[in-house]
C-alpha cells in the first residue's frame, strides 16, 4: 500500500509502516513546503492514502470536496510515541482492508470509517 505521511506523523509510525512493506512518502523528507491542499493533491495523484493528525483534511475532503484516495486521521492521545504506535498497531487490522475510498478516524478506543464523497 502507498501512503503519504503528513509532517505531524511521528517517526516511529513512518518507520513501522515502511518495515511492514508499505511505500511511505513522508512530507518532512520532501524538499519543498506543501500546503494541506497540495499534500492532498499529491496523495491523490500518486494514489496514496494520507496519514495525518490534522483535522483540516476533513474540511478539504468533505466541505471543499477535494479528491482523495483515502485519509487516516489519527486522534491518538497517549503521551509517548511508542504508546501511540502500539495503539495504531492494535487497530490496524480492523481497517487496513478498507483504506482506499474512506476517511478513517483512529482514536485510542474507537475507529470511525466513513466513505469519501
């Protein structure tokens, strides 16, 4: 699976996704600055699922109707990166088969999956 990780996604999460065989572009590794709309556009052009903590992407997808391959919005509250990664790993199998075409919100105790417009 192909992902684009927003600048606010932790190193540990990016490393874990890569370690299990996913193709991950991490915004902080790109040579240019991108706005949220440009990140979403890049993700869409390259058929990548966007991984972010930024709620603004919900507005871009649902209110402004910008195209998206899929979005995972992380709402993980644990103070340590390792704890947030552990929570994501525990939830991963619940939603990994429906990444494309969905807006997925992952919190500590709940997952919401909504089809994209």
